[in-house]
C-alpha cells in the first residue's frame, strides 16, 4: 500500500495555509512507515502529478468552503471531493481540481480518497491563522492520524 497525505494551501493567505500547517505539524511529531508520504504540497497544483503515480490512498488536507461557521471541520470522500471544489475558496483549489482530473485521466486514481478540511474564516494576506481555524489544527491532525490508522498506516 502506498499512501499520500497531501497538505495544500498558501501560507501567506491566512486560513488558506491550514493544510500545509497540519502536515508540517505531523512531520515534526511523527515518523511514518515506509509507503506513507506526508507532503507539503503548497500551491503546486499540476506539478504534484508525479506524486500521485502509484498511490493507493490519498488524503488531502485543506481549507474547504462548507456550511457552518469558520473552524467547522469537514470530511469528504470519493466523488464528493470534486463537488466540494466547485466553490473555490482560494486560487490553488482549481489547481487541486485539475490535478485530480488529470491524474484520473492518466489512470492514477487512488482506490480511496479523503479530503479533511476546515472552513476558513479569512483568506486575506496574513501569515497567521484566524483563532477559529488555529483551534482546529490539532483536531485536524488527529483526524489525519485516525484516517491513517483506519488504513493500517499509523505512524511508528
């Protein structure tokens, strides 16, 4: 099994950077078994295509527009992921939608995809997360670890 945990977002756009911050936190605290990659994808979009080759499970961590107040956590799977990206939170999300589409066309679709996210409060220029989203960094990291455990890919 090959697992990719992909944190995406822009660190200079406040809450948009939450996915990157979560994977940075996970990499600081944990060692992951062979076959599990925890990657800061930033705003790379289609440049991430080679990372999707040969993976069986994909877990994306990002800011996601959804119902509820800023800080609301969301878990989407399979076909619900591209639908969630119809409402663009930030410029990189079209890159993610394109990335998943091109990967699928090239036959690089993971057997299971999960998007874990949090509703942003602000995507204005700032290096700081809003308090509502900052409060969800630890819980979001915990959800990533739960998902990895479910897949039999817990950290060492």
